[in-house]
């Protein structure tokens, strides 16, 4: 197999409702999409689901737009390969930029699955026909508004709700939601907003009484020791997200008992290959995993659904229906949730039709390897 052409599209979609985390509020999402065309005309798609701002991590839409054309696309164009891992080896010298890499990896896996005549979930090793979906709710203007949103998601069939928390928006809203829904599968996500102190530890000890499924990433990305100290003081499992990028980070988490659940974000870990490896190693270590989201459009969301079908994804994943976030997606049919579950496609490739015409229409900017190539000067 060989990729002859790569196009990148920067696309923005407005959110149905603005979404606030501990770092910022957003009303629209801008991602880059990777279209990889093979020598015989097959097309694979991937999504670079970077945030626009460097708050979740160092990568942004802008950094991806620099790295992808200059370093990643040249590494894979015109290279013969039989498996996506061979393409990934081509950029082994490029450090970091996991989100950008994930977009190319996704396109390669889509092509690979098409050539195998199998679904993306199948070639990854998925075993489920449906996956459990959860929803993530941002910081709301008031507790009443939060309770309204929780009820709306429960009415839509979702059985797991994740609440974003931050200093000043933590104990009171969580306690209110738990009081209103005593048996709800509820967990909280701080996105590393807290610094270790006895006062903060006491706050989480009080949250411990809310019977949460997990407390996700309370402290900074590299602060494994703070997570370890907190885990010693509370019964609720700590889940790490931003802290685990490589498999070595997972080993550190387990050795220190700094977390007992892993959020596998495909983009954060550099793509589907690494996400599958993390799933496999976590399974060996007895660590349950679930798939987190980055407000992906349909292409990235479809990849998340596929990887969530692997057997150790034993907790509901952030693969809620596209309609929760967007009026109109870039795939058809859209990812849809019914009764809190999402069906895993069983057709070859990604499992959804990518609306290339809509992507072209929406694109803020486009990069095309065919146009970027400059013929060598003729000898005279």
C-alpha cells in the first residue's frame, strides 16, 4: 500500500451549547482533518483533535498545522507499507505532537481496514457490537442550570455523567447532583486545576463521601506524587488523563498507586495504535480503562467508538451522540446514541460516510501535498 496524496482541512463547527472547563469556555471547535489517498484511489480519514488553545496540553490547532505538512506528511508520502505501525515508524524521530500524529494514524487505520475488507473495530481487536456511552458536562452558571442539564442527559438515556470541576465549583455542585440522583454513575474531572495542600486533600475527602465512580486528574500533568498522596487518603479511585501519554507513564501510575483507572484518549496518546497498546497493558495490570473525548467531529468520534469496542474498555466512554454537541456533523449517518449505547459499525473502514463536500465547503484553510510539491529543476 502507498499514500500518494495528503490533504489537510481546518474546519470549525459551532457547539450547540458553550462548554466550560477549569481553564476556559468555548463555543466552537476547530480541528484539522487528514485525508490520505492511496495509489489506487482509496481514501482514509483521520482527525487532529487539538484544542485551539494550549490549556489541555502544549499542542494547538496552529502547532498541528505547522508540524503536519513539514514533518509528518513528507514522512509517509510515497512510502510502501502493509500496516499502520510501519508508517508510524517513519516519523519516529519526531518528539511529541501526539495529536497531530493521531490524525495520520487514524487515516492509515481507516485505509488498512478498507483493504482488509473489515471494520475499524474488527482490525483493532474489538469484541463489542455496542458500547456504553457517557456524557461530559461543563461548568454551568448555576447549580439549578447544572441539575437541568443532568436531567436532560438522563432523559436522553445516558446513565453516566461526568462533571467538570474547578476551585470554587466542586463540592456544592457535586453534592447537589448526588442528592438529586443517588444512584447515578457520577464522576468528576478537574483537568489538573488543583495544587496539593492539606486543605485541597480535605476537599477531596469530602467529595469521597459522594460515592463517585472516579475523580479524574485533580493535579498537574507530571505530579504523580500528589495523586499518590491523595489516593492514599480517599477510597474513590483516581483516574489519570493528561498525565499518561506514553506507556511508561502508565507504569509509573501503577507502581506509585497514583491512579487506579486510565482514561485512554486516542489523540493524547498519539493515535489508535498507542491507544490499543495502552488498553492491552492496562488489561495486563488489572487497570480498567475508558475512552475520553476531545469534542471530536464525526471522524474522530467514529475512531473512539471503534477503540471502545475493545474488551478492557469496561467503563462508559465519552462517545455520546454527535447531536449532543453539533447541529450538523461531517459524517453520515451521524454517531447516534440510543438508550445510552452506541452501535459499533460492522462495515469496512471507519463505518461512516465522510462528507467531503461539506468539509471542503467549511474549510478555513487547506493544505494539499500535490500542490506543495515543486518539480526539481531541469539540468542545463
